[in-house]
C-alpha cells in the first residue's frame, strides 16, 4: 500500500480566492510557450483543472485552441480543492504519456495534486505549464520545497512565470 502524502495546511478559513477567468493574452502566451519548446513538436497534452468555473473555462478554452492548432488532448482531469486523497486524479493525469501537461486551478488544490503527483507518479513539473491562477508565491509555499521546480506558465497580461529553487520569477509581457 502506498504511503500517504500529508495534506497541505494553509492559513485562512477557506481554500483561498477562486481563480479569475483566463484572458486572451494569457491563452496566447501559453500556446506560445508550448510551441517554443526545444524538443520534438508538442502534440499530445493532458489538461488538468480545479472544479471551479474559471478553471473549467480556461481548460476548455485551451483545449479548443490546442485542437485548432492541430494538437491532441489525451485527457482532461479535474480534482477537488479538498479531498482525503488525490491519488485517483493523479494517476489519470499521468496516464497516456503526454508530451506536456497544462494546468488551471486554485493554489491549494493544485498544491495537493502536485504533491501527490511527485510522491506517486512519474510526473515532471518541467513538462508542465500553468495558467495565471497558479503563478503565485503562495503556491510554491503550499506545495513545498522542490515540488514544482520547472513549472512555468502564462500571466494574465501575457507575461510569463517560472518556478525554480523555491522561488517564482515573473517576466512581464514585453509588448
């Protein structure tokens, strides 16, 4: 039986603020990040998202844009903000060997999910791209040291962010 990953403990009474709806600039930047990878062309992705409306909307919009570019979505996996275990969605998220993972959600739920992924699967944050809702210093703290190193994503203004060494670095949109 696999050992359990401890639950994320965070201050506050709720799960934190709900993600904002995605922006056109954010979606365009995310697509550019995936297209710009220096490895064989990205074709197959798995999309993961929290269960709030903004995260579902962002996942749907990305999936449609990815298909329009000729890409393939292997799976769309959601997860709750709070649960006793994230093992089932973590296994579904890693099935099928995607070229990349794309994620939308609130920090507490994704922190739990990413901890379970690191503990129980072959998931690689360096092949994972997030939307603006995950570009938060609080996410790095919630997930724990090294859990998300390599994760990168798009900011609402079309800039980018990247996690490494326990820090998140934001680069504004140059345009």
